[in-house]
């Protein structure tokens, strides 16, 4: 049962854990795109801009969504675009596996934070790979993969 005593846990999950999961997801897109020579712009959050650090833009509602946009890909192949779109979810999955391994080996403790991190990561993986377009017509990663396979072109930005 959710009580007032759980409010602190909720705030930590919503304002710390969820943004960290978003950063891991976007880092997957960014690092993979850079591996194939792309120029990157990516964002954490929505709303008015708080600040920029190089290609990273952080917005006021940093705890909600993120996106990555890439241009000038040196290896402009369909499979490269597919890999870039899938890499956010791959990074989320790798983070879950690393955390579970570290807990299993006794390197880090069993803790609610790690449980929430894994939970939100699974959430991200599911909704990223589920093929749909959002209210602005932007594709999920899964939809972008289908589009790239069908039409042979990438669509920006990726979530």
C-alpha cells in the first residue's frame, strides 16, 4: 500500500532514477551513432532549456523523455540506422545485466534504487521498441526500425 511514508521514495524514483535511465538510453543512441561517424545533438527532458553542455541540452522537466538526433553518418547503411535505433534499449538491457551481476557478486548491495532502475529500464525497453508514433508524429525506436527497413531512410529525432 502506498502511504505518505512512500512520498520520499517516489520523488527519488521520479526525479533521480528515471532521468538516469533516460541518460543511459540516450547514451546508447549517442555512442553508437558516434561510432559510425555521426554528428550528434541530444536532449534530456522537455520544456524550456535549462542549459547546454556541448551537444547535450537539458530542459526544465529533465525527468520527462529524451531524444537524440544524428546527421552526417559516415556509414549510411540500413543496418547502421537499425543498430542506432536499437542501441538505446540495448544499453538499458546491458545496465540491468551489469547491476544484477554486481548484486549477485556482492559488489553492490540489494537496494530499492537498483530495483527501480531495473524496473524503469524494462519500461523504457518496452515502450521504445513498441512500434507507434507519438502525438507529434515522431516514431518510437521500434517504429523507426520498421520504417528504416521498409523505406531505407532514417527519421529524426530518435527517442
